[in-house]
C-alpha cells in the first residue's frame, strides 16, 4: 500500500513538474486553463467562417480582409472591458460574473450564424459579437494569470503563461483537422451550431474561480465604485505616460501594422490551388502543433534570451522564409518537384513556430508590470495595441489587394503582394532599441507597485513592450 501511494505521488509530482511546470493543478488553475482551451477550440469554426463569407455571401478577398479588420474592434477596446471588470464588480465580484456573461454571449453569436444570418451586415455583427465574447473572457482570464504570475521567481518566469497558451494550442489542436473534415461533410451552419456549445464551458468553469467579494461600504456603494474607478484612472495615467511603456508599445504597433495577404492567399488556396476543406484542416493541425513546439522551444531554450535578439532574428528569418511563398504563387514549386500541399504544410509549420517564439516573451514582460487593482485594465491596454495594429494590417492588406487588382479569380499580381507584405515586416528593425536591453530584462522580476509618491515603474527599466495576439492570423 505504501509502495502504491509512493508511486502515485511520484506520478503526480512528475505531472506537476513536466506538464504544469511546477504549478499545483488546483481546480482554479484547471478553470483558467479551460478558458484558454475553449479559445483554442473555437477555431473549429474558423474555416467555416472563411467559406461562409466566400461561398455563401460571395465576398471578394478585399471585402473579406476589410470585414476581418472590422470584427477585430472588440480586441482593440479590451482596456474598456478590463476597466469595467476592475472598477464595476457584479454582486461584489470582478471576474466570475463577466466570464459567465461572455460565455452566454458567445453561444448567442454562433447560434445566430447557424440560423438567422444571411447578409453581410448581419454576418459582420454576429462575428463581431463572437469576437466580443472571446475578448471579454480573454481580459478576465489574463488578469487572473497576471495576479498569479507576479509571484513567480525569475527561474520560473513565463511558466504560467506557457501553460495557458499551451492549453489554447491543445484546444486548437483537437479541432484543427476536424474543422476541415466537418466542412467536407456538413454545411457551415452545422459547424456554427456545434461551435455554439463550447462558450458555455466558460460560463460553467467560472464558478471554480477562487474570488473574494470586493469590500465595500454598505452605506455608500456608489461612492465606493467612484473611488475605485478614480483610483484606476490615476494609476493608468501614471502608467501610460511612462516612456518605459509607450516606446516598446509603439514598436509592437509598427511590428504588427504591416499589411497582410491572408485573405488573398485563402482565395488563392481554394480557387486556384483547389485545396479542399479537409486539407485546410490538416494545415491548421500542423500550425497548432507548431504553436506547441514554439512554446516548448521558448520555455526550454529562449526564456532568458534578450527580447531584442528574439525579435530581431525572428523578424529577419520570418521575412526571408515568407519569400518562399513566391515559389507557390508562381507555381515554381511544381517545376522543382514539390507538391503544392506539402509545400504549404512545411511553410505553415516553420512560420508558426517562429511567430510563437516571438510571442511568448511579450506576455512575460507585460504581465510583470501590472500592479494589483488594475491588472486587467493595464494588461488589456498593452495587449490591445497589437490588436489595433492587427486591424490596421488587415485594412492595409485590403487596400493593397484593391490596388493590385487581386480578386477571387485574378491572382496575376499576388507575387507582388507577397513581396510587399514580407519586406514591410522589416520596417520595425531600426526601432529595436525601444525594447528592453539585456541587463534590464533580468531585473523585471523585481518590479513592485510604486507608492503614491513614486513613479508607477522603477527607473531601472527603460522600456517595456506590448504583444502580438494574432500569431496564426498573420
């Protein structure tokens, strides 16, 4: 009996160390990971949305790119959701009720797409509501992670973020191939209906979040809310006026705002290369494996490498490797004896790994600077900058496609779009000095909230950066 107990204890310790990176797998941690898992599993409808816009609403690549930029709006106003969550608790709770509401909203949006949406405007509204649902839950769960990551040692830096994004990647992994397979055999509306089930998991696990009610003066609750909101505004003003915040944030904006050719390439893949939905599901499966690989590579080898080095090399290599897409759009790969399908799989694998590696250090740095009380708001503010850049990226892409005359059937100048989008990713390189230097990076773990008479951030840090939250859409 003792031997059996000892064996189970060793298995538990091994799982805790290798899968949870040393974090105790509590019910709350499982709830947090479930929210990230659902974010990944909602990728089940990603291909269905693309085919719905292309085949049923008959939108052009330019229109699809413009629409994708519009539905990203909820991610741009994420600070508003964090502000509301931090300053306006529901029944005394700042996290749990908002998770419940976000899950319900997500289900409503997907049910609408499955039943009553038949026009472009209705589709835009429904997809935007689904985006709002995920954005709200993302703000809330990010704040929970920030609160817990603050206590990590330098040796464990980024471990909690790595687990969370691993959970998201696993969710995407489980539905990646299935997203294409379902489209091969069922309608987009059926896929939307199936997807509508998963947001309810967020509402269900919200009850497992360990949260104490906010202490208030029962005689004057409105005054308490006013004081809380005012306190947040003061702290946020102190934060965003710091050079250590806006310089790296500007770098991330430039890095992410370059035009994207995603919409054009989707039409090229389906209309020119005739990739079936099932194969596109396999591509998504590969990219989700690549995300997990990128997380592991960062956690194992790169978490102490200076941010400037990671961003610099990943940008240059991604731009160079992205140029290989010219082989596909000009069909040169066929002359080289490389099948279109294999070429696409390999390219997606490499670029996704590099994108994930560049993404992880941003989360670590952003989480470290958030003080108690406004963690949801400030973290969301930092993250939303890259989301705004993502919207600009899609709109720039739409303008470029319109300018080059790329349509659902005309891909004559797609090669030029590939060149433009890849070369433009090099534009941020002259601004790498806006990111923290190596010696500053090692001191980030010592950050503490400043007192009322001190700057919000210690002067030992000269720069801080926000993040890229749209790796797989880049």
